[in-house]
């Protein structure tokens, strides 16, 4: 089932069960569960209010081929800002929770713009895709082109990981849920530094949308590539702190991402 089909099913079905083609081992790809929870959190929010920030907590495993349901709660609904919770509930337990902030624009005397950056030319670096038995199953739904850093478990000295990414099967539109899934499709930056396989898990994840999708001068299309540039800020005591910037194809800063990753190796 494609990402767009899953979003539709989440709107029309009270209970979902997603097959292991979207899995990471026994669990579902975290970017998918976060995107579905965001999609649920947005349902009661005015469409004109763009997503401004998202805070995600992965409090448990979302098992593949196991039913779960989505819940939503409005936390506040002010004149310009609304906040909403979305949860993935499986086996009577909240396993993924998001807190989303949506806000309309306001007149302001302050305007500081992030300049466009020149990005590596697409198609000039190593493409990487799904390899059965070696990559997580969900990778089959994405296309990657590595520009900086190395593959997971390669004993790399690099602290940065960057490259292009897009959905392999593009739908008809590009939404906030698509953006969240794409950002999380890259492996944790710290994995490239390991000498051999070891598990890791994102504990918390925070995203700030610098350029709301609805306000982009050049709207993103479903099959557009995005550029992801992540750096390890510090790693010790079995945890890694990483920051990432996400750019549109023309070098416009789109989002900022920060993750706390638990590393078991």
C-alpha cells in the first residue's frame, strides 16, 4: 500500500493494520506512525492554519500486521494559534504521540530571512535503494542519493549525513504528513559511525517548519526531491543528539529537525 493510500485509510477506517513492507524489523517505520498521528491531529484544525512545529515522542513499538487506531485532542484553539495532540494507540497503549502547533501569519515589523543555499547537483552522487535483507523494509518506498557521509554500520569518521530523498511512488499532492515521513526516512546520522550492526531508536523528535508548505512561492510537487543535511551535535552515554536542515530543490530552507537517539552499541 502506498503512503497516500495509507493516509486515505487512516481517514476512512477506525482501525488500521499496516503490513511489514513499511517496517523496521518488527515495528513500523517511525516516520509513518508520526505522519499518521499528525494527519489525525490536523483533522479538526482549520486548513488555512499551516503547521508551524511538531513534537514527537515514540513511547513504544508500533507493531506491523497488528491493529491500531488513531486518536486526537484539541489542546488550544486561539485567534491565530491552535495546538492539537494525535496518538497512535495499539494494544490499549499510546505508542506514538505528537503535539502539533498550527498558526496563521500575522503582520510584523521583524523579518529575517534564511538565504537560499547552493545544493549538490542531483544525479551526480551515489544512489541508494532497498536491498532485501540488508535495509529496513520501508526503504522500498523511497529513493535516496547520498552526498555526504556513509552508509550505516560502515565505521565512518563522518559526523554529517546529507543527500536527496523523495517518495518512490508519488501521489497527487504533497502534504505536511509527506514532509514528516520524508524527513525521518534517512537513517539516524550516528549509525554510520558504528563498526557493526547495533539497534537504535529515536526517543524524541522536534520539527520546526520554517516555510509552511502553503506559503511557498513555488509549491512542492508530489514527486519532488528534498535535500536533507544532518549533523551529530554530541553523542555519549548511549545517546546521540542530532540536528538537521531540510531544503526544497531550489535551496530554500524548509524545516529544522532535532532528534534524541538511543544507541545500543
